C-alpha cells in the first residue's frame, strides 16, 4: 500500500522542523492531527520514522533516509507545477544575506553575474534573521555563523580585527589598549561580547568597559569612522579599509571568529543558473579573502 500524498506532505513538514507543533502550524492543522497522520504513515510502512522523546523528536535512521528522498520528490512536484503554470520562470531567484554583506558585497558585484544570465531576475534579501531555506523563505542563503552544517557550502573563514577612525590610527597603533579605554567602542546590539573576546584574545588587562551598540553593522562602522573603534569582520570589511574610510592600525592581529557559508534550496539546486551562481559566489568570496590577505600582509609589521 502506497502512502497518500497528504501523509507524505505531513511527514515532510514534521521532518523539516523536527516538531509536530511546528509542522502543524505550517500545514494549518492541529498537532493532534499531525501526530495521528505520522502514526498512520508508520503503520502503513511497518516501521517507526521518529524517536519520541520528552518535548522533542528525532529521526530514526530509516526515517532520516526516507525524509531526504520524500523532500526531494515533493520539491520536484512543486517545481513541475510551477513550470507547467509558467510561475518558475517569472519568479525572481531570491538570495539572502546579512544586511552589510547584501548591500556592500553582493549588490555592487551581482551585475557582473547577471551579464552572463540576462534573462534572470535576482531579488537580494538583506535579512538579520536566519532565513529558512528548506521552508521556502529564500532560494540561496549566505550564512554567517560559528558552526557550519553538513548541508552548507563553505565560502570563507571569518576573522575580526581592530578598526578605527583614520584620524585615530597613530594613537591606536602606539598604545591600542589605552586607546580602547579612551575612545568610543562601537558594537552590534546582540554581539557586545565580541569586545570581551577581543580583549581576552589580545591578553590585554581586564578593564573592558561598556560599548555603544547599534543594530546596524554598517551604522556602527560609519560611527567608528568618525570618532571611535570597531571590530571589523574580515574579509567583508576590507573594501572600507582599502578606500580609507576606516583604518586598520593592527593589521597583524586577526582573531578567528566564524564562517561564511552557502545554503541552497533543494528545489532549485540543480537549475543551471543556480549552479552558476553558487560557483560565482564562491569565487566572489575567494577574491575577498585574497584581497584581504594581500592588503593586510603588506601592512603587517
């Protein structure tokens, strides 16, 4: 007996969220109905798909393998329907990234890629939240995080270095710890701890003080460019240093931090233009890393 498409859709939703409640919210039915449908599916298949724990679930090995196959099949069905109805070609390809990367790295360069794909439309989404690729929030997500998951494609390692207003560069270079006590320190609202990590990494005396926080990374960089200090995220801030908007007074001091990576929605992963875009994005970040290494190594003492 073949399971119904309705049961498979429920299984797909629950599997993507690993939650009966979240799957029910996506499908606009009750969690109880979802639970009954999953049990019906397991009964028809003759084996368990999930391990039930207190307030959470996990795949069984068989469930994980089955979900991977079912998700691909449902994505193919959705895409076939879109193509049949003429929606696939009309919809733009959605590419999401943290706002600074979207506006300062991706947007200025994307025209070079589109010159090779003149019929393609791209919608750049500048988002601070983590976009749900599997759930359809976006097609291609440029991720920034401390952990790279198995389904992501590596782009570049991320480091931080001290940046400051060009007028303060000599003072910071002469005594960076004293400068960090004297001048304003700018930080992202949700990442004030980065300054503490920086002080610890540099083994400076533990006299860290409060920072001025902003919820815009570009905003805090522009504030620091006028009268203070900020932690620059490499390799994406390198153009602002190369152009002289900000100074990097300690080019040899770079603290490892996180990773940039790429996640692609399964339904579009093998479209020729998406394959080409992934290759282009990897080359774009590779160029950023190369430019960063060349610029900072030429100024390191």
